[in-house]
C-alpha cells in the first residue's frame, strides 16, 4: 500500500518512535518532579506541531488540489493559539495571573472543539474550492471571539469550579468532542483514496489518540492527577502522530501529503504512459505485420503478373497458331467444298442419264423379267441419288455453308405432298396412315418449304421403313402462337420395331444404324436423321425421339414459323387441277433444249414431248444462241455446263439481245450447291431444276413459267 517514498521514510520510523518514547519517558519523569514543566513542554510541543502544519499548509495552498490540509492547517493555527493561551494560564504558571483553573480548562475545551470540528469541516471541504485567506480570516475571528469570551468577557460556560471540580459542561463537551472526532475518523475513512496510505493511517491514529486524551480528561480529578497526565501523554501522542503524518512525511515525501493528487496524477500518467508504450508497441507490431503482409501480397502480385504475362504470351501464340490452323482448315474446307461440288456434278450427270433412261425404258414395252430388273435399277439409282444428296447436304451444313430460304408456303400442302411422296410405300406395306392437322394451325407460314419437307419426308419414310404392321401417324399441334410467331410440334408416330435406349442416344449422329444388317434389310446410310437434326437446329427448332422397342417410335419435331399477316396468302400456293393447267399450257409449245449429254437430252426430250411440247435440240452454247435467234421459241431448257459457250453465258447474251419480249429460260444443271440457284437466276434464268430431275419437278417449273395467270 505504501509507495517507495513511504518505504524510505519507514526506515527511519523506528528511530523516530524510539526518540518519542525516550522523550515521553523523560517527560513523564519530569512530570513527577515538576508538573508545570511537563505540561508546558507537552502543550508547547503540540503548539509547535500545530503551527508547523499551519505554515506548511499555508505555503503549499497553491499547489495542493486537496483542500483538507489547507483548511485543517489554518484551523490548527487557531487551536494552537488557544492551546498556547491554555498553557500560559495553566495553574501555577504565573504567566497570566488572575486566571485560574477554570480559564485554562475553558481554553482547552475551546481549542479541542475547534480542533475536532475543523477536522470534520476540512474533510467535508476536501474537494471544494475554498479561499485560504477567507478561512484564515474566519479562524482569526473565531479564535479572537473565543479568547474574548473566556479571558475578557468571561461568558464562556464554566468548566472547572473550585471545590466541585469539573462542571458537567466540561464533561459533556469532552464526550461531544470525542463524538466529533469519531465522525472525523469515519469521514477520513470514506475519503481514504485522497490520501497516501501512510498518511491516512497516521491521521487515523492521531485522531484515535486525541479521542483517548479526551476520555482521560473526563476523569480529571486534579491538576496533578494521573488521568491528567495520561490525557496529556495522549495529546502529545496525537500531535506526534500528526507531526509524523503531515510534517515528517510532508517534508520527506511531499508527494504523499501536499502533492498527493499530483502523485496520483503522476501515477496515472505513468500508467497511461505504460499503456501508451504498450499500445505503441502493439501498433508497431501490427504495422510490421501489415507491412509484411503487404510485401507478400506485392510479391504474389508480381508473381501473378509474370505468370499472367507468360499466359498472355502463350495465348497469343496459341491464337496465332489457331489463326494459321483456321486458315488451313478454311482452305481445306474450300478444297473439300469444291471437290464435293465437282464430285456431285460428275456423279449427277451420269446418274441423270441412268435415272432418265430407266424411266424411259419403263415407259416402253418390256418383259416381266426386264421390268423387275428395271425396278431394281430405278431403286438403286434413287438410293444412290439420295445418298449423294445426303452427303452433299451434310457436308454443306457442316461447312456452315448452308442458308435457308424464307418464303411463304402452305403448311398443309407441304405435309400433303410429303404424304403423297410416301403413299406408295405405305400402301405397299398395307399400313394405316392417319393425319391430324387441327384447324387451329394456320396454313400459310414463312420458312424453307423444301427443307421442311425434307425433314418430314425423312421421318415419315423411316416410320414406314421400320414398320411392318399397324400404321403411321402425323399429328401437329400448336405449342405457342403469339403475334406472328408460331411454335408447332409435329409428331411422326409409328408402330414399328422401336429403338433401344442405348441406340437412341446416338440416333442423330452421322452414319448411325443399329447394325449392318439394317443396311441390308432396310437400306439407307444412317445420314437422314443427322441431316434432319442439323436442319432443325438451323431452323431454331428441336428434334427428339421417344420409343419403346417392338412397340414403336415417336419423333417429335418442334419448329418455329413466322406466320404472314395476310392469312389468305396461302391461297397463292394452292394448286388445283394441276394436270389440266399444265397440259393446256404446254400443248404444242415450241421449246429449245440445249444439252450436250445425249442421254440427258433424250430424257428431257421425252419428258417434254409427254407434256405435248415441240422440242428443238442443240448440243452446245453457240448453237443454242444461233437457234434462239433464228426460231420462235416459247421456252428454253438450258444446260449450264456446255462446250463452246457456257449455258449462263448464252442466257446473258440472250437477255442482252432481247428487246420487247422475254423468253422464259429454265436452267438445268447438276450444280446443286448452295448459291447455284441464285447465281443462275442472276444470270437471267427464270427457273432452276437440279439434275437428275423427276418429271413432276420439270412440269412444275414449266407450269410456273408458261401457265397464264388465272388458269390454275
Ligand atoms: P437411314 O437412312 O439408315 O434410315 P436415318 O438417319 O434416317 O438413316 O436413321 C438412322 C437409324 O435410326 C436407322 O437405321 C434406324 O436404325 C433408326 N431409326 C430411324 N427411324 C426409326 C423408326 N421410325 N423406327 C425404328 N428405328 C428407326
């Protein structure tokens, strides 16, 4: 509890106590020889202590924040004055003759009242702002008033009467003084935090000794009585302790007494400084940690940046390589496309002859055996043609060299045409066909009619191909129809062999068939569905299959269409009395056919003659131009790949030379690649028929060109 300075002063305490005890012993000894001397020394010692404390308190009044020592010190000056007067008037001293024991006792009581009450007051004012000069003035007046009332006016209550001894006032006063000192002790205890530990203990002991002294004086019998001597010894002890607590400690350890608050503040400052230092240390540690973190991050960043740089460089390199690879791929693709175009052309030309001749042969008188062979020949040629078409399609789609035509057409007619194409196969197998096209489905739609028919035709032909009994069904339903956008679901269902779940997963891949026995049994190359699925994808639709083995399959075709704003537009597509229209228009129609391949020429001539046309043949471009100039033709069938002058060059020349009239020209060519049609139409042709063509295809083209409006 005591500070370092407490400990230092404590070192001298035993010596001081020993000195006091020796001094006390001498004094007690002296009291037996000369009581007045004993009394005078005791009282003067307490007066000296009181005055010293006053001097200390007064001189430190500006530094001490605690007002206890200021008030109590000034008060002790007052009580010391009274004590001095008490000593001087003491019985037998003879300093102030005329004043007896009563006056000395009254001065004593007055001094003790002042002493005890001031202790309480000083403790109460400990933290209040007080003016030392005012306190000093107040005490001076009080002391003067007390001295006046005791020594001059003699109005102070009697304390000692000769003959009866102490008056009750004196005795009760001692008790009251004890009580006030007791209150002082309690207050002191309550404010102990304001004192250093040592000073607090010494003050408490001093007050306790003062109380003891008062008790001793209650039993006062006579001036030289034992209790009187004990009372004075206690008083001396009380003041010695006061001296020890205030003067001795105040001089040796001023921080403990006068500047106690300062010390407290200093301690707080030291503690604060300590906290600050540790906070600073912590801060420095944190800063160091953060700096280290930051450095690590910067390093990581550097590393990442260099990694990124390497990656960017690698990517750039990869991109360049990719560019080169892409160029190479494009070049390869171009080479492939041109190879395919050539191959397709080269294959189609002879195939056209084969198909044409077979058709013509079929129209002649043949034996049953020959008819059978002819059938096989036709089927093989058809299969070959469809294979060429499939391969061409898939290559074009995969080379992304494929664009869809967008034109208005009749959905119902397209479906009907597909059914018509497959009708023979359905009837041959004795299958039942049902068609469900509810009225809610709009008829006129915009899209690629040819491709739509190709998809549906493929699905229907597969359904027929893989169904031995039962039937096939085409049903359509509207999934969504908003403004002019129509989402249609067309389902082709059969009761055929079905598809196993494992196979179903790969069914839309190129060249996919269950096994080779299928090819033998059912024909086909496994390309149809792959083409369908790719076409559907191009159209922005979806194609999927649901199937149960040995029960049948359902191919779902979901396609978006644009519905033209005018619903009657479909009527433009509706063809009625097809045969009448064509025959009326082509009867005796003079037609110039330019074709260098004899078989094809023969095929074309025969077809045209069947339509009633009058055919003039030419076998190269120059002849064609010359013949056109000479004759009066109503239609030209122009092969494109011809010697001397190419077909498109002839067409261009004709278009340049024509004046008022414009002769309809149909380009007939094995060039079936994407964009060919547009190229020929641009050259001046009006229609385009790809070799090998069927009679209906050619008839259709002729009908479109020569049937006058309103005849259909
Ligand atoms: P293919 O020309 O060989 O018919 P596709 O791509 O059209 O080629 O069909 C691939 C295979 O899918 C067929 O060989 C057949 O095994 C199976 N398949 C297609 N449609 C059906 C169907 N309706 N019922 C059963 N199997 C089918």
